[in-house]
């Protein structure tokens, strides 16, 4: 029986649910809520939908019918599966390093993955989110180390607001004019726990900020002295979008069956096709000497 449940609502109305099964996991659920600056967990209501991600202590018994053999193991966390539900068994003493963040980040990532698999047109997306003055967002995606964090800082230095530089929830919904559009919601840059030694509990990202996306751009480095927007081939565009949809699910998807992994890829392709109907293939060829605000002014 779930004692508490944390619902995080995607911009298109999909509810991402994480449940706590014992008193030990309740504070962990509360920390997840604080990190994402969302409402504190509440007792589950009768109207609650199915909770596909549930937390409990390693000292608590697994629900009946759940195999005692974990499908995935990371420091301080065992992941078990019972039907369509993933059970995260948490060590009562977490690892004394950045690995403690695994108990806070993996459950939400798994909840988003479950929504993707169900065809809710919600996905984890690898990229940075720049906020325009009109409240719309520009999403930059690209290979790791291509310069997303650097471009994010350049945007901030130029007076712009950035919401995340690594990961977001991307969901398809309807805009104010009724037309189909995508929204982004910022998620923590978890790699900072590794690179900079930042305690997971100190991270804060406002997941409830639902930003309508004006443009999605593939970020590359300029081969000239100019910073400019350039067209890209549909093959490169599709490949990058699909990689961005899969990157942060590469670990948790090993809790799925082979057929479910295939289905997950197909659902990501559907999202890529939807992106295609709204945004044309375009890249930002970035340069450190460029005027980023001016370059993106008319995007």
C-alpha cells in the first residue's frame, strides 16, 4: 500500500507518479519534491492513476509477486520489477559521494520513461533551455561536450534567462492558439553532482515552469569566425533528435523487456515525427565571439 505519492504534472496533463511504500522512503520522496520545486507528497487519492515507480527501504519486504532478484543495481539502489511497476529499494545509509543522487534522480527519470512507453508524447530530452523575453523557449540539443553549457552561460551573460543546461521534460500539447506545440520543463543537471561535488539536496530546478517552445536547434561549433543559423539535412536532424530523446533513458531502459525497448524507440520516433511537423531542421553554429542574443533574435 502506498503511504505517500508525488505527482508531477507534465505540460500536456500527463501525471508522472512516484510513490513511497514505507516511512523510510517518505523523506526521500519529499527531497525529490524540493529538488524539483514542486508540491510536497500527499496521501494517494482514490482518483490517483497507476503508480509505476515506487520507493521502499532495503529492510522492507517487497510486495507479493515481485522477484527478489533486482533487474538493475547501482550504488545504494536496487531496482526490482513487478508487472509494469518498478520498485526502487534504497539503502538506509546512502553512498557518501555524488552517487547519493541516484536515489533522487532515477525514480523521476523512470516515471517519465514509463509515460513515453505508454505513448503519452512525453519524453526526457537532452538539451539546454533558453528563455526568450516573450516567455517562449529555445531548446538547443547536440552531442555531449559540444558546448551546450557554454552557450547557456553566454546567454545568461548577455542578459538572458536560462532554465536548464542538460535535461528537460519535453511534451506535446496545444498552444494558446489551439495549434500543436511542444513544452519544456527543466530538470536538474545531475552531472554537476559528479563534476563539481554538489550535494543532490542542494540542486533546485522549477519543474512546474512549463515553457512553450519557439524553436528547437541543433547546436554545432562554427567552422568559420561567424556565429550563424544554418540548415541541416533531415538525416542529421532526425538522428540528433532521436539521440536527444534516448540519452537519459539508456540506463533505466535496461529494466524493460526487449520488446518494450523496441516499443520505446518507436514512441521516440513518433515524437521526432511530431517535432518535424512543427520545427524545420536548423542548426546554431556557435562561436565564442558571436552575439548570441542577436543571432537568436529572429528565431
